[in-house]
């Protein structure tokens, strides 16, 4: 399954969850979007809960987190409701005191016991 830029059907500002109780994403892309929103909002508990135990950091400090501004899904490979794995390629724009930047990453996800988890990603320096 591949999505063209801007044709993913969901806005980063409108993730698959709302409020303190989050619905479980049904696709890898939904999980990636919810994690973008969590990074944007500083929601460490959601990030930790959706990070696969094999790669989850012991501590997650977002004090130096940039101000995340936009998200563009570039491509998805698998990651549907019935898949065991998925890849989501995205570009996320952010602002720091030094200016505007872009994070370009191909993230890997795995679905275990019906739940999607972020595993890791390859960052492409732009």
C-alpha cells in the first residue's frame, strides 16, 4: 500500500486519538501520526507505551524537543489492520532556536497481539 504525499486521509492535527485516553491505532500509519502528535504535545507516556520493548529507551526526556509543526507521509509499505509489520516514510518539519528543519525518516512498525508498536527508523539527512 503506497500513499502519495498529501493523500493519506488524515491530518497530523487530527490524529487517531483525542484526549488523555487514546484509541489503539489500527494501522502503522495511524500509530506514526499519533506518535508525531505525542512528540508535538510532549506526551511521554504515549510515546513509551507505543515503543516496542526491544528498542524502547529506559528514559525519554523531551525537554530539548523541537517545536514540531507539520507532517507529510511520503510512503507506506504494508502496515494495514491485518499485517504483522509496516514501514512509514515521512517528513516532519520543526522549529528550533536555530531555525526550521526537516526530519526525513523511514520508520519500522510491528503488530503484536493486535497492537502496533514503533520499532526503529532510518533517518535520511536532508
